[in-house]
C-alpha cells in the first residue's frame, strides 16, 4: 500500500509510528514483518526517540553537516538549490524492516519511526508499506 505523507521540507520530522500501527491493525496480521520504502532522494527514515531535545539536536547536526547556504555542485548542474538535502539524506535509510509480534510493531519502549524531509519545499512523499505475515 502507498502512504501519502505531506511534509513541510527544510528538515521536517514526521512521526509515522501511529499511521503504520493503524495500517498494521487494519491488516489483521499478527506476526510478520512491516517493510517501509521511501520513494525519493532528499528524505529518509530513522528510528529514534521522540523527544524534543533529541529532535532539535539532530536538526542542528544535519545543518552543521551540510549547511544550505554552502555551494554544491548539484545546485550548479540542476539549479534546484537542494544539494544539501541530497547530502543530508544519505545519512538516513530509504527502507526499514520492523518485526510484528501479536499484531503490533515490535519497537522498543522509546523507539518511533520518523520520516525526515530535507528538501527545500513542502512535498507529498510516497511511502510504500508492505506487511508480510509469518506464521
């Protein structure tokens, strides 16, 4: 199934945990794997703690790694000014595999699934969610 996620760009953190859990409940699959795949090259996934200080520290870290005002060869070639977004996204994952136990995502107590969008504009992102039953 395709999940359409509207993001704000510019390092927007979108918590997917509840949406994926809802789709898992609707599937009625009790045990298996939830696989997420993101279509795009300026965003990605992380499984992280949903704590404001931690999220702000991550945003700051990404800005230090690839500041938007720096010159990037990508920007010269395509004139889309999002070279920093492409670089930041390589530190993330385009796919995730999460075990399903008893009809629930088998995440740790503090783990949440985040989509982080670094592009320089709001976007509608497509996340492919596949839930595979395992008996």
